[in-house]
């Protein structure tokens, strides 16, 4: 027996500024190539008819319009940096229509940060309609979501941390500058890896392109998408330089892979 198929949509492949960068007139920011146009980093996973959003990026509304999203069943948060969270208010359009709360999942510290930044959302006094209705869930380890095991992957993100997520043989690993050994073991046997690969030059809080490629090589992943990209990457030009099995993610990109049957965590 095989489980339902697992589909990934890259909602946003860009770094925190998005590309084009405001006020920048470089070749990539001025490029007519659609794959050089990058909204803030986010992804949509679908299995069994459910839509699972990873992060509510600053550009969430535009991403949802572009992909024709009319509901969300759940949100998994990686961390609480602005580019991954600031689209949260637009969830209210969905919860207003359905009348049901959307479950959100994150590590304790991320939930605390979100609840502090957006206290109006979690206030009991504000009228519903002006805020999204969200049901808060703390991620402490693997959990079952709509029949699939979701495995959190603890990551080093500069001086902070974030959570990647693995579902079946797909892992989504942003934002990160290092992967602890205990987390690497959770990434064995992947079919698809989506990984933070900011730019060519070093950065304190993100993998470079070559570091991300090295992670994919060590894990022997057959297909890797590099995401959270800056305007240093010119999609057509730099794609030609990537090794086989590695490509730059782009907004609106989709792929479907068979996912295994759920196991109890
Ligand atoms: Zn980010
Ligand atoms: Zn630029
Ligand atoms: Zn970040």
C-alpha cells in the first residue's frame, strides 16, 4: 500500500529583502527573467487534500493570489524572523470565511516571539474578523499531521536557531548556517532536499551555495533545490554552473513525490 502523493510548491525563493531589492538596479533586479523575481521564502506542502503552509512570509498574500490558494489547513513555522512571519495577518481572510482556527506549529521560543510580536492576534478581547484565529501547537519532536509523520530538524541559524521539517523523503531546511550531527541523521535517505543557499559569498547566518551543495552531496540527495536566494544569483547564468541534481528554486515551482505511509512518532 502506498500513501498519498506529496506535492511541494515553492511559494517564495527569495531572501529577506526579496528580489528585486528595493532601489537596486543591478542586472538581476532589472531582469525580465521571471525566475529572477523572488518573493520572501516560503513553501506549500500538500498531501491527502490538505494544504500545509511553511511560514507566513512577508509576501504571503501575493503568493496565495498567484497560486489560487483559497484555504490553509495548517502552518509550520521555521523561526520567527520577519521575512518568515510577517504575512501572518492575511490568514484572517481564511479564518473569517471558514470560522475555524488554523493550527500553527512552532518551537516554544518561536511561539513566544510570534505571540509577543502579534499580541492582538492572540488577545481574547479583540473582535474576531480583525485578527486571524489560530490554534497554537508547540513542536517538541516528531508529530503526526493529517496522517503523515512530520519530523522537526533542529538547525543552527547564525547566533540563533530554526527548525527544518521532514515529511516522507522530502526535507525543507531553512534558515541555516550549520546542521548539527544529530540533525544530519534525520536527513538520511531523502529524495528531495530544499535548502537555504543564500549567495556565493559567506554569511554568518546562512549557508553559501557551495556549502549547501556540499550538504546535499554528503547526504547523497538525488534532487536538491537551493532557496532563500539573493540578487547575486542570475537564474539562467548560474544554473548552468550547478552540479547534476542541484537547481535553484524559483517562485511557483512545483514537484510531486511519492510519500511513504505514516508511522507513529
Ligand atoms: Zn529568512
Ligand atoms: Zn539587485
Ligand atoms: Zn532567518
